[in-house]
C-alpha cells in the first residue's frame, strides 16, 4: 500500500461530493429515465446535487464554528466555578 492510496483528504472537495450525490441519485432514480428522458433527468439530478452539496458544506462549516466556540466557554466556566 502506498501512502497515496491510504491518505485521503479530511474534507472532500465540492466536485467529489457532488459526484457522489449524482451517482447515488442516478441509481435511485433509474426507473424515471424512460418517463422524463435521459437529458431532463440528468439536468435535474445535477441541479439537485448542487443544492445538496452546497447545504452540506454550509452545515459542516457551521458545526465546526460552533464546536470551536463552545469548548473555550466550557473551559472558562469550569475554572470560574472552582
């Protein structure tokens, strides 16, 4: 095993997240290709994947900021109570 194979980035890029979402949605919605047509379905899946990936990245950033803010406050409260 090379280090390149085992080392993964901590946070996936926007394109990687979007590609994973597109793959999952295409698999889940395969039966609708005949009804909507391949191009329409691909376009709509692409639009949905953009929205979902954007929301995921926003929520990840908010959670990271909340964690950083809450840990110093808890530490300060513990020292003042003693």
